[in-house]
C-alpha cells in the first residue's frame, strides 16, 4: 500500500527532471559560440521538453521551454505554436500573471520574426503586447516592441507613448530613445 502512494507522483518528478535538464541544455546552447554545437544543444533541450510534456502535458513551463528551444534552432513557426499551447486555457493556469506576461511578450517577439501576413501579424502582435504589459507593466522590451508595431500601423501618438514608457522603465533602452528622436518626441 505504501509503495502505491510513494510512486503516485513519480511522473511529476520525472517531468520536472526532464524540464530542468532541458533548461540547462538550452542555457548551454545560448552560451556556446560554435553554431553547430549550439544547434545540437538546442535540439537536445527540445527533446527533453518533449519528454517533460509527455509526462505532464498541463505544465506550461515545459511548452515554453520547447518554444525557446525551437526558436533557438530557427523554427519560429513551431515555436509560436508551442507558445500557443502554453498560453491555452488548459495549461495557462500553471503560470503566474508575470510569467504569462513574459510568455506573451516572447510570442510577440517570435511572431515579428515570422514572415507572412503583415497586417494580421502586427494586429496579433499588438494584442499579445497589450495583454503582456497589462500583466507585467515593467517590461521595457514589450513597450519598445509595442511602439514598433504602432509605428508600422502608422499610429504615431500611441507609438510615442509606448516608447516613452519603455524609456521610463529602462533609461538605457537605446532603441526606444532612437525611435523617439526619429519621431521628434524626445524630451
């Protein structure tokens, strides 16, 4: 009887173990200068994320890890799909508001890299970023990217406001400062 209870949570422990191993591999991938080694490590991280997902599919962190590993390999579309799963109602419950905001920001960043429908893509990215800054209002990168999107949509006032928020949060945000100078709004 005790054995039954002892191994009851075993899949959860194994899922966490695979997640941690995948996160370590992804970290090594990012710090490696050699492109071939970096890709191999990112692929291994993706495989560990898959193992974690197979053991605990409702944990959003494993889906996010998979998305980051796929993005590191250059598979942006697949990375967006993995983030879509992580942000779905089934898995998003396992994320805090701050983590959800970060995931939305990362999805927006990756969507901007994907080639395709320009107008629909920008609208989708703006929706992600607006939700991201509501959940985590101290992300200068999200405000900077939101400003870029507003610029693409030719919404100058909104772009200026987003860039100014980015600079208020991070005084060293050169891209936002440059954009404000370009738009003639630097104070």
